[in-house]
C-alpha cells in the first residue's frame, strides 16, 4: 500500500466525507497557528497535545480527541512524544457544523473505526468497507460525550488578563480580590463576568487551569511532587483530589499522583 501523505493540505479537497491522516511528533514539537477548510478531529493515540485558539485552550490526552470547527485558527503543542490521527471531516457531512471546539472521549468503537479507515485507500469505496467506516466515524463523533478538558477564554479584556495570568502562573496563590485589583475591576464584576463568559466560577476556572497544566507537565515526564508544586498544591494528594473533582473519577489524571 502506498505511503499516506502527512501533509494536512492533501486531505482538504478529497472527495470523501472523512479523510484520515496518522502522524507522529517528537516531544516538545509544536505547530504554527493555522486552520483547515474542513473540520478536524484531532485524536491523540499516544502522548498529550495542547491546542489553543482565541477563545480557549484545550488539552487532548491519550484516548481523547479535539473536534475543531472548519477554518478556526489554532496552534498545537506536543507534550511528550505524540502519535495522533487526524480525521478531516467534510462540513457537508454534519447536520449542524460544529461552531466551537470540544474535547471528546474516544470510544473503543471510534478508535477502531479510525484505525481501520487509516488502512483503507484515501479514495476508499464509498459503497464498501471504507464508506461504512466513515459513516461509523461520523456517527460516533456525533454521540461522543464532551469532557471538561477546556479552558474557555473570555472576551472582556479585564477578565482575559486574569485568565492569561493564571495560565502563565497556575501556582499563584492570590485570591479573587487580589486578581480583581490587578485587573482593575471590582470583585463583583469579576465574579459575574467569569460566570457569564466562561460558564465557570473563578475558583473552578483556576482549578481547571491547574489540572490541565498538571496533565501537560506529567506528559513531559516531570515527577509527581514537582507537578503538584508547579500548579500550586502542597502535596500530590491535594492535586489528586482536585483532579478527581474537576475531571471525575474516570477522567485522565497525572500518573502516580499518590
């Protein structure tokens, strides 16, 4: 079977509903800001990716995928060696084209369908196995549960300044009043603004930012104690409690947290 291209541009005009491109990246690799005409399902088969756009940051650990709307400018950073499988999806295949990014849990069925479709010709038989696999991929993506591995960024410049500060220094212990003063806003403005623009409280947003950074640091191979301290926790047990609260018992988590 001929080698499959690893250039995303080669998959944007393929006359098929789903075009699959496996690819690997070395640790600490990153892509420049770019976009695709098609929607993209960015599936991490190994390692962890962190994607960013104007409206948020999303972490994509192994076994998860990021659904990216068509033409949305974004950049991706790799934490640890990454193996990924991109499925470029024709917007016409959606009943409603996705308007925002979302991280989904990849079911065993979706994972198997993507792997099998990657073994089919790019111009697979739409009436045969390839077409059935593509339809299965689209159906599974449509039914996949969203996970809380996103950091929505507000548009209000004062709130955005706070969020970017928390991303830059997740271990910062300053409270809401201190951040409000730094942002030039009242506590009430900050509290209401966070709820209105992100759907999260200030405390919940900061906890999620810390968990996402912890997952990235763990993927980079940092020791558990170092990871906990780097995101503002006195012990890995305290970090583990926050991870369970933010992501749930079945969510991804830093290795060896306790």
